[in-house]
């Protein structure tokens, strides 16, 4: 099984570098798009916890939210900022944000006064195909389909949250969009980084 680096950089469209921290490796459940071959590397400990966080109807959803809230709070100690504005990478569907990531961001605000979160700071303006289904995830696709609410007054560094990162392009695009509004991006944080298998 390949070791996944927890810290990695992604490059924006103009060459800006964004530091990203992954809480762990994500091993997809299925090896094929037809969903016939289960991944022998799939683990319930971390990858299963990510799937539980993503599905609000899952029996372990609340437990997953609690676990990831604690992990992110500990991982965020690396940032010197007194206040951190959380933004969530929008889902692939227009107007949607992961309910799990939204719950994690809201829990972080309740349990740590350093964090601030406003729902839908970033929004998907048009749907894009899921990467798991063969969707195009070049950075340009994200830049063309995500917008930032300009009415928000952010006076602190921004931390970009995503559930799973494969290419890092969604975080890089969000970093470019936020930086383009003269906001400071402290980095990105993902629940899991997809393992090459």
C-alpha cells in the first residue's frame, strides 16, 4: 500500500502555491466505475469514516463529524492566526455544499472561538460531473464553475476545507478565487487524500 504524504502543495492557475494538509489517506470503496470490484485497501478506520461524514443518513454520521472536528481542531494548531475563516469547497452539484463538511465547520465554531464560518461563502454556479464518474477536474473547470460571495467581510486568514482531494485542483481553484478577492489563504485541509491504487 502506497504511503500518502499528509502535507502537499497545489498550484493555482497563475502559479500561486497553496499548502494543504490531509488528515489521512482515502482509499476508494470501489476499484472500478461499474462498482463491481471492491478495493482491498479500503479501511473503515479512516476511509469509512469519511464516507460516514459525507452521508447524513449513515448510522456513524454524528460520530464521524465529532472525530473530524477534533482532528481538524488539532491540525489547525499549525496556523498562527488568532481567527480563521472556514470556507468549504462546494459539491459538484450547482448550489450544494457537503452536509458533512458544513456540520464539521459549524462544530468547529462551537468548540473553538478561533473559527468563523458562513454557509455558502463559495458556491458552485453550474454542476460538473463527479470525478468518480469520469468528470473533468482540471483547475479551469473549477474556476469556471465556482463563485465567492463578495459581500462577505473577512478580516482573517481563510482555511479551505474539502472532504477528499485527488488532484488538489478544487482547493487550488478556491484559493485562486479567494486570493483574487484580496483575502489571505492560510491553506487547505482535506479529510483524505486519494491513494493511488
